[in-house]
C-alpha cells in the first residue's frame, strides 16, 4: 500500500490519512494483507528520490510483495520514465496493481495503455501547473510584490523595517563603503546579539550574502535579476546599495572572503629598500627584551641580550631586507594620522581635485561669484533696499547653489572613508582610536603613503626618521 502527499504545509499528513482509509478498505475487499509505504510531503514530479517508493521497489524485487495498492496512479508516478520502469518490474515479478479508482492490469497491452495514458495526463497536469506558477511569479515580480515573508532588518511578517535591526543594516553598508570589512560587521552584529533568523551568529560569508540582497534596497528580483522597485520600504537607498555592490564585487574580493587582516598595518607599509617596492606584512617573532643599552651606532642603540618574548614585526617578504616592530610603528602612525586630522584644515581633505581643470576652475569662479552675491545681499539689506523676507529668500537660493557646487567638489570615496570622523576637531583623534583595523587602513590609504627605510647594520632601537610620509 503506497501513500504519498506532494505538499504538507501543516505537517499533519491529512491527505495521507484519507488515502490510507480508502486503500485499507480496498485491501480488505480483496483479502490482501497491507504493508504500508509512505512518502509524505514528497513530490513525484521533481525527479528527486522517494525513500519509501525506493524501498518498496526493493521489496518487490526481493519477492516480499505480490501487489501494489494506491489511491490513484498519479500517487505512484508523475513521470513517464518512472512508469515505464515500474511496468518492467511488474511484468518480471507478475505484480498486481490496484487503485481506488479501478484496477489496472499491467500484464495486458490494454492495461499498459491505460496506465501510460493516465501517466501522460498526469505529466501534462504537472507541466501545465508549473507554467501557471511561473507566469504568476513573473506577474508578482513585475508588480513588486515581495516573495519573502521574513528577513533580517524587518519585523516578522510585516515587511516593515525593524527599529532594532534596520539601523544595524544601514550602518553595515556605511561601514563597508568606508573601508570596513564584512568581518567587522559580523563581529558587531554578534556582539549586539542581533543574530540571523536562524538564531545562529553571523559569519563573514553570511553577512556578505545578506549585503548583496537587492531586497535591502527595496528592489524586486526574479530569477537573480532585478525587475523593478518593491512594494516594501528599503533599509538603504538604491545608490548606497549599488555602491556597496561595487565594493563587495571588486576583483579579488569573493563572497565571504576574509578581508580583515590579523595585523593592522599589513599591506600598508611600503618597503624602502631600493628597487624593492614590496609591502610589509605582520608576523609573530621572538624578540629579546630588556638588557642594558650599548654604544650608539648609526643613530640607533644596540641592546645587550635580555629575555626572549613574542612580538609582532612587520617585514618585507619580497626582499626580506626591511622590517620594523609593531610596538614602535603602530603608535607612530596613529599619532601621525590623529595629528593631521585634528588640524583645522583637515576638512579640506573632503575636497577633490577635478580631473578636468577647466571644470574645476569654472566651479571655483562660480562659487566665488555666489559668495560675493551673498555679501551684496547683506549690504542691500543693511541699506534698506531689501526687506527681511526678500533677503532671506535670496540668501537661501544662493546658498542652495553653493551647496550643490560643494557637493561636486567633494570626493565621494573620501566622504565614505571619513564618515563619522569630526575632521578639524580634537574629537577626531578619539574617533581614529576607535576605528577597526580595516577602517584605519582605509584612512591611511587616503591620507598618505608610508615608506619604511631599512635599519642600519647593527641597529636595534627604533628611529622614527625611518618612516617617510608621502602625503597624497
């Protein structure tokens, strides 16, 4: 007795229970002792294996069964190729086949014809249903109707942003655009207890896949293609989402790739050995500590042997002729960066040099003209030539034009890198200290190139003059 239900949404196997009742009555009428095989919530049209069906075929081949009972032939098969295989088995083992809708004698040409016709009709129904479903899905996609029910960043079953997790998603996109890594995002979400829908902690791979979802920008996708706007509120605007995709899909950055480096300055420091041009990478090494200072030589002091201890050293793996200890260079670079970003003119770092010099000059002239016009409005208001409302309206219109020019002068990449850092204020130093290693590397890359000169022969104590800063 073979029982099958294609889809069981409730898990109660209600359809299987109906089939069992009818098939048991048929077995009783025929005087057969039933052995039950059940594939619940299992499709017969997908081509996937049906465990109970496969076990039944094995028992038929072993001579344990003499007949098969099903509610209808479409419970047994939905694919003609499976039907033909079953007919062959039935013929070899003289198998009887009975269904609630009527017996089918597979030993006769007429019975096989009936089975094949019913099998073809069942297959047609499957294909026709599939075509209807595909068309319905295309229509829903075109209308922007969401296919998903629950998603991180949205309240359960409402398609509305979750006040607790939606801001985390927006911050994650901002962090990636500012030079942070998806590993940073995973750590922050896990630290906040904002796990995924499955309750598991985030990993770099799962965060990477999540940030690539068009759903977060309120975009409807179908068959991995964006077909239009969705009907739900976005967590980030489309421009931000697409900018983040450019970063995530950059060459050499595969989905889920571990982007955070173990040591903050790996890949940042350049080797100062003539003709090398390599970069320094962090590594743990054994170093001697303590001991009395020896006679200075070449500007650096030799240390007498002390205790051995592990420490981080940045070394060039290309020429192996340049290295520097992290405990010296890391605080120095943090100091250099903080010192630069607290300067009053640090805000000028957000102004880019236009590639088209003529266009840059036009913007400068236009900005100066508008600034002069603001002075004229102030004088005219003072002389009584303009009323207060008139002066206010004129000022607002001109200021709007100035703001637009300012936006054109700003480098979007620098804006993202320095996001959240109050440039030109003492608070900038504190913000720099709190940056993740990836964000700090992004800031370094925008500001300057740092070249480490090789140490003189026999030199042991760090000399800050070995660090050459080439401001960008």
